C-alpha cells in the first residue's frame, strides 16, 4: 500500500490522530505541520468529491498543530568573508599569462564576482539569479526585475554600488546580446549565451569558498546575509520583506542571523541608573 492506493476517504479521527502522533515522534515540528496540512488538504478533496461525509471529514481533519522549534538553519556571512570571495574572483582577472587558461579565468572571475554580488545585494535565490535575462537589468538605475520568484511572484530588487560595478565588468565580457544575464564560460574563455543551472551556482560558490578560505556556506546563506545586514543597517522589516519577496514578515524575521552581537547592542540601548553605595 502506498499514497496512490491508500483509501484516503476511509480515514477517520482515530486514524489521523495516530498519524499525527507517529509523525511528531519522528520529525521536527515544522515538518510535521507541513505534512498535516497536506493530509487536511487530501481529506478536503475527498469531501468535495463526495467520498466522505462532512461530519467525518471535520473530525478527521481536526488535527492540532505540533508545537516546538528548532535552531535556525544556515548562517550569515561576515563582511570579511564576502570580501574574501570577491577578492578570489578579482585574483582571476590578472591570470592572463597562460593564453590557454588565462582568458577563461578572466571571464569566469568577472562572472562569478557579479553572481556573488547580485545574490547578496539583491537577496536572490539561486534559481532566481539564473532565470534573469539581460533585459531584466536596468543599468541606469541598477534595478533588477525578478520574474521567476517563488510562488510565481515578481518583484524588483536593486544592484547598487559595488554590485553595479561587478555587473558592468561582467557585461563588458558577456556583451549586449539578448539572452540570460549569467552564462557559462567555456575553456577558451568564450561566453555561451545559454542559461546556467542553479546547481552550477552551488558549485561555483563552493569552489570560490574553498579557494578563499571561507567556511562552507550555501547560496541561500547570501540571502540570509542580505536580510540580516539590511536589518542591522536600520532598514525597516516591512521594506526588507518586500525586497526579499516574502509573503509575511514572520518569514523575514526567521531569516535574521545577526545573533548575539545585535542582542547586546539592543541591550545597551537601555539605561539602568547606577547608584553608588553611598547614594543608596
């Protein structure tokens, strides 16, 4: 028996409660609640199709959410780590001594610097970055139109300052032909006007991190760093939510990785009057 052959419409309250208990024993609360939500959805479709009575459906779907929390995944990169990654990309720009390898490293160095800068400055998911076309980038304003956002939600982000500079360097190599913004570079240093894959972004970041001596991180950690740094700089969370493309502020808050240093700074905002022993 599997998900396709199970008679879902025969599930009753006593069955779904056992399912909830078993899941709560095996998985984290957030995972369990996602699974229970899916189960409720299946039961609702059974009711809509007339396979289960309204009363049986209501009872079986009456599943309390599982409480609990886990430590947040991922981390934020320190400013020095981001600089080290970009410095490693910049080091490739001087590698033109070997005519067979130099040109590729030069082009890949410019491209990788632009990718790192865009992932951080725009808070992009790697799938969003590779989905960008050249036409999605307004050079005069730094505006990037993210059309392939999660949940098919489009949004606008901005590549300002150094990020705009790295993109300009890459476009000088890539050229102005229509097509994907970020493209593969072949062994001869030629840009292939085709779309990169999200997996390619993962591999190039791993390679850059290893070469730069940066502790392991995921592409999504650059997005966490983007949110954390904006909040640390004083941007209001509603604005950060919009830039990140989150549906609600609670999701944005979960991406905050500023840690204990930020808590300490917040605590220092409080003034506790100290009275010397003679003044008490």
